[in-house]
């Protein structure tokens, strides 16, 4: 028996069996899920109906992530899978699917913010002062550029600003890795970020309250 996307093999809502009036069709055929994992990029081509190609990502570690409020996108590394509304098993196995919540590297966004607003985000590690270390000269900028940067209005979500201290940002995957071979998405902000932060805190409390299984040896 192959994987099929039809509903003829299912029972009615009342529990009665459906009469089989036709066989399976090629266009109802389904395939095994890709179960995309974190790791060095590995994509497999799959021929679909009409000669179209699907890009099945078996492993992926980078993606383009959009910072909606600032209207920019940067390529960032995926560091961890932290939440999935559909199945906790996908979090345990670090499986990347659409709408899963991941942690991405904050470095490219921090670098852009410094260049755009001349303001550093998050804590940076201070190197020990030695004679060998060279003192960096201040970057030369014209008065026009300095005035232009100062005139820019900037506001950042406090919850998002806290994440820059850890160097990891929460983001949602909006593409389908098993279909297009990419793990692109957007950074969580505002109400959506608060929602997922509460969900993850609740999940941690439940896990801490659960008593570990006792290993009894007879």
C-alpha cells in the first residue's frame, strides 16, 4: 500500500464504511515526509507531476530572515529548533518544518543596526587591554552623513532587544523546506513574540513539574 491523499479509504463521520467505487489514482499519490534536519546543506531533486521539480531539503542550516519593522532581510544561521505547535517530537529531533519556531544568529542584524543607526545592540565581549592591541581610530564620516543618521527614527521591541544580548533571535520559518529546499522566515516581534515566549515558558514549567521516571531494578 502506497501513501495516498484520497479520503475514500476513510470511514464516514458516523463510523460507517465507504463503498469502494474506483481505484487509486496517480494524481492522489503522496510521498514520504522529508523530515528536514539541522546540518550542512543537502537537497534532493524529486520529479513531480508534469515534469515539475521539487527541492527536498534533507539537511539545512541557513536561511534568509526578514526583520519586518526595519524592512530588511539577511542570511542567518539556524542555531536551534525551540517550539512546534503541532508536535513536541519535532522539537526533540530538531526537525525544521513550516511555522516552527527557531533560534537564529543575531550577528548580521546587529551589524546592520550599527551601520544604519550608529548604535550597538546587545552586550559585546570586552577584550582584555594589552599593549599589543591596537586602538581603533574612529570612523570618518562627513557632517552630512552624521546629520542623516541622527535624523533617523529608531524604535526596537524591548523583548527583541533583550534577545540581542544572548546573540540568538526567535524566528518563524515561513517556507516549506521539503518542497522548495529553503528555510526562510521572519523574526518574531510584538504580540506574536510575546505569545510564543509565554508558550515556551509554560512548556518549561510543565517539564520541570513532571517527576523523572524511576529506574527500579528487581
